[in-house]
C-alpha cells in the first residue's frame, strides 16, 4: 500500500524521533565537543603541577591552593549568569566570545611572571569556562532534537568531558617533563583558535523567542545569586582545606545562605526573573540536579582519595598514578558511549538508577584496599566499573534535567546543570579531604600505626562516606517518575 494512502502510517512517521546523525550535525557536535574537552582539561591540568608553579612564582604552601580555587570560584559563581545571558544575547555569540577570552587568558597565564598576573589569568579562565560550558551544552540541546539524537550527543559530551578531566592530569605530567608548566596554559591557545575560526561556519544560532529581545536581564538577581555562589564555594573550599580555623569560612557559608534567601525574594518579585522559580517545580529539573550534584561530587573526590592511596599509602610515582587514572577514564568514556543505548532501553530514570547501583557496588569494593601493592588490580577494576556507572548516572541526569523544556529555557536549564556539575567538582574534594584529616587526627586507634596505615584508615573511612552519598543519589533517583515509553519512544514526565 502506498505510504500516502495510509494516514496513520504517515502520522506515526512524523511522530517518530529522528535517529539519523547527519554530516552537518556531526560537524556541529565535533566543534562543541572540542570546546567541552578543553574546559574539562582546564579543571585538572594544573593540579599535578601546583608545586612547580608555586615554586616558580614564589607561592607559599597555603597560597598555592588559590591557583585552583580562583578558577573554581569564578567558573561556578558565574555559570548561571552566563547561561541565562546566552538566552538574551545569543548562545553562539557568547560561546565564541568565551573561546576568544579563553585563548587570551591562557596566553597571559603562560607568560605570567608574578602571582598577581597568574591568579588574574586563572580568574579569566574561570570566567571563560562559565561562558563556554553552559552555552555549549545549550547549543547541543537545541541543535539535537529531544530523543535518541540528543541522548547520543549528551552521552558523547559526558564521555569527552570525563576523558578531558583525566587527560588533564596525565597531560600535566607529560608537559612538565618535556617542556615546562607554562605549556599547561599555552596548549589551550591553538585549540581555542581552531574553535573560534570554525564555530561561525558550523554552529547555527538557535531560533530565539521574539519576546526575549524585549526582555531585560534581571541584574539584581544575577548579582545576588553570583555573590551567593561565590560565598558558598569559598566557604566550602576554605573549611575543607583548613577546618574550622579557616579565615572567613563559617562567615562565608552564613553569608551565602542569607544571599540565597534574598535571591529567592528578588525572583518572586521580579517581572522577568533570572531563574523562573517554577522551573524548579519540575521534578526532573529539581531532583535531576540533586542526583547530578551527588554523581559529580562522589567520583571527582574518589579520584582525590585514590591519589592519596597510590602516592601516600603505596608510595607509587606520579606516572603510575596517571596511568591508573587512565583506566578510570576509559571506564567513563565507555559509559558515555553506552549511555544513549541504555537510555533508549530503560529511560532516563532507569539509567540513573543503574548507574548509581554500579558505581555504589564498585566503590564499596574499594573498602577492601590494603597497604599491599597487590590491591592495585582490585582498585583498577573497581574504578573502571565505577567510572562506567558514574557516567551513566551523569548522562541520565543531563538528559532528564534538560528534557521537555522550550528552547527559550534551555540556557537556564543547562546553566543549572553545569552549575550543579561545577559545584560537585568543587565541593567534593575539600569535603573528602576534611573527612580523611578528621579521621586521622581524631581516632586514637590509629595513633600506633605507621603513616601509610593511618592515611589508609582515613581514606577507607572517606570511601565509606562516598558510598553512602552514592546510595543517597540512588534513593533520590527513585523519586523521579518513571519514563513513559509509548511505541518504543520514551518521554520524561515533567510534572
């Protein structure tokens, strides 16, 4: 029977989600993934090099943390602001502007001869990240229609970002050995130039709501929420690194709570709020971002714990540590590649649950680690499987938190998702560091042990807390409503 003689078949074809990745979509995806890869590399590339950078520019031991913290503060603090700004000014323009800014700031950082210039460059890199990351993700969600294509794109995005985070740690050691710490900055410049040249040709600006041109940006809300996020991240970082003696640590946390309260009042009264609070009434957005926070905080902090285990307990070299993280990175890449297929089979909620379950079991196995190097195979297998599970959870969170929303709210939704990601990355390590230190210092049963055994005791205790947080993520994911899958096409319930 001819197709045009069967109206029901025609309607079914029109309703079916497009699953073909065209060459144009591939080119768009490649340029966006390249930018996201750079952003992920920048989150970790200086961690291994901190002692050398600090020695070169005269940083004190306590001052070196600001090389990382100054970047994290601005990246997290301004993400929501720039994510929303992209809805007004155009996401492609802001994306390209952020890449230009990244290239310039990286060049400045690589040429720095003083602490002030270096820290200023790191702040500029953080602002660039806050501009590029949410706009790149929102360009991805608007360029790829909701369904299998978007799930596939987000899965690859999650895989490439995780690979970038791991690559940053490995690349740091290689560049330090072959060249100098300055190349940890310079490496960004040619890649930024490639993205800036090709992005205008490959990325199309999404259609904008005509009413957006007439709207004004909620500056009181933007300033308040940015200050609140900055205060929160600073307070958590300070307390994690220095405990209750941290300068302005507690005060910053209290100020953050007050500012968030003020922000909510401003948003309720604003005619054009920065964050329409009704978006948080969507179960997928609110609960999805909680699961995302837990997924990012647990896995990035586990990398820190495994670094302590390998280098401080087993006395392994930086090269061995980097190679071990390569195994973890391979697991996350595999998880990202698998994610779209898993989502098509069991939906976003099922993928979140499966991811957290696998991550939880794999992480729990690490409690069996000992001071014997024979534990390394166990660690490699567990972190590989945990990486797969964590990436499934992350992609499930990303797709759930950005599905079912109109294009005009994609910048906001992706801004929230990226803010969640950066919060998790920022707060996970200080919290786990504080737990390890508190366990070592407060438990008399560890006093008679050797230094590696005491550190192992703190690490194992922190791993147990990490597992508990993964279980919490699983329980929160249970509260998400199951996806409906009529005729094989799954849809996330938003109410």
